[in-house]
């Protein structure tokens, strides 16, 4: 009773628990365990086990809160760099 969206790649040795939701384009490397109730964000690449009930995403995949924090930091860095250029480019 899992939901697996299209274009997801699951290696043959992966163990998927009950009630897992996978967004489209998810890739799972060999020998992983995806815990029951886990949610995997679309277009994410998994190379680590996902504990039960957690929400993971990104590339490489990690807990979603960490992935979102990294995205926010990268955006801030890009804005800071653009401001530092002084608009002369």
C-alpha cells in the first residue's frame, strides 16, 4: 500500500516499508531500507536509509528540514554575491 510516482528507480535490493510515498523521479541506490510511512520528495537521490515516518528530499537526499536549510543558504549566498558585484556586470 505504497504510492510510487512515475519515473522512480528502485534498485532490486531495496526494502520499502508500508505506506511509503515516493514523488516522481526518485532514485534509490542498492541495499537501502525505506522505513514505513516515510515520504520521499520528487527528483531526490537516495544513498542512505530513511527512518520510518521521516520526510526526505534533495540530491543527495537528506531530512527535508536540512535540505530546505541548504537551499535557503545557497539563495542567500547568491544574493550576497550579486550585491557584492555592485551591478557592474
